[in-house]
């Protein structure tokens, strides 16, 4: 671990991965009023939640759970047909009040800390770019984080995840759900899946409607998987 990573806070909310290989990276926001409150909750055994890393708005990185262990961050989730997301993922929480308490831009300090943390994770685990996702991607009905203000394109430019060139042809409206499922989304609630996709890849409007711009992005992302 880098000396810049704080290891003084450790979460007891862990268990064994059961032999599952890590092939996903899931980004969250904390959705709490303060970073301290989030840190305390992630380390509270009564809360039964945790993450491998927490990154505060000043860029401080807290390593709460060893990557070899299973943290409890994703909850009920699905990606590419797999439901036990916690067993196969590393979870990163970014301090941000979220949509409930005053959603705001993530700080420059957070990005400067996040990108090397992500690169380190990717160097240690065989995680394909298509499996660098947000909490809302794997739980579209329940979650909206890290949300439409998160700079996924910036991460992709650093080699973390994918970002499409959406200037090509749009997929047919009838094909949108099929292609979303091919990317990895749970499309049992198609509008929720479209909204989650928009939060990640078409952030200007989040309405759950697969308009032409969204369908161009869907088609483009599908070609990258």
C-alpha cells in the first residue's frame, strides 16, 4: 500500500470471497451528510455495510477492507447475469452527500486520488474495462450513485473503464433492451436500466427514455464489450 493511504480505520464487515476471482470494480458515493459519518458507518458492525476504500473530498484514501476479502457494498445487484457482486468486486466509496443531501461535483482531489487507486486495483486483478461500473449500473432500480456528475469519461481516458464514441448509428428502439442486457444491465425494469445507462454514458438527461442519442451511445458501448 502507498504511504498516502490511511489504514487506521478498518471495517469488521467482511467475509471470505469463497474462492471467487475479482473481475469487477464498483464505484459508489456515500450519500451521507459528512465524510466522518460515512467512515463511521462503514466501520460500524451494526450497519453491516463496508467498502474496500473510502476517498474523502480532500483526497484522503482510507483502506477499510483488504482486497482479498469480501466487502459488503453492492447489496442486491446484477451484472452480466451474475448476482453475487460483492464476492467478485472491489468497492470504492467517494464521499459525496448524494441526491438526498445535496449532490455536488466530486472534487479534483478525489479524482487525483481515485485514478491511481483504480489503476492499482486493475494491476492486481483481471478486471475487464466493461466491468468498471457504478453502483447504479448493477442495481438500477435501487441506486443512483455515483450519479450523473461523476466523470466516467475522465477515468476512461486514464485507462479505467470504457467511454464510447457515440457519433455512429443508433440501434433500433426494439434492440435497446437486448443490447443493454448484452452490456451487462438487468433489464427487468427497462426504464430503470436506461436511466442507469444514461447516468454513466449520457449524463445530460436522465429520463429512462431510449431516445436516439441514448441509442447511439448504447450501440457504441455494445461494440466495446
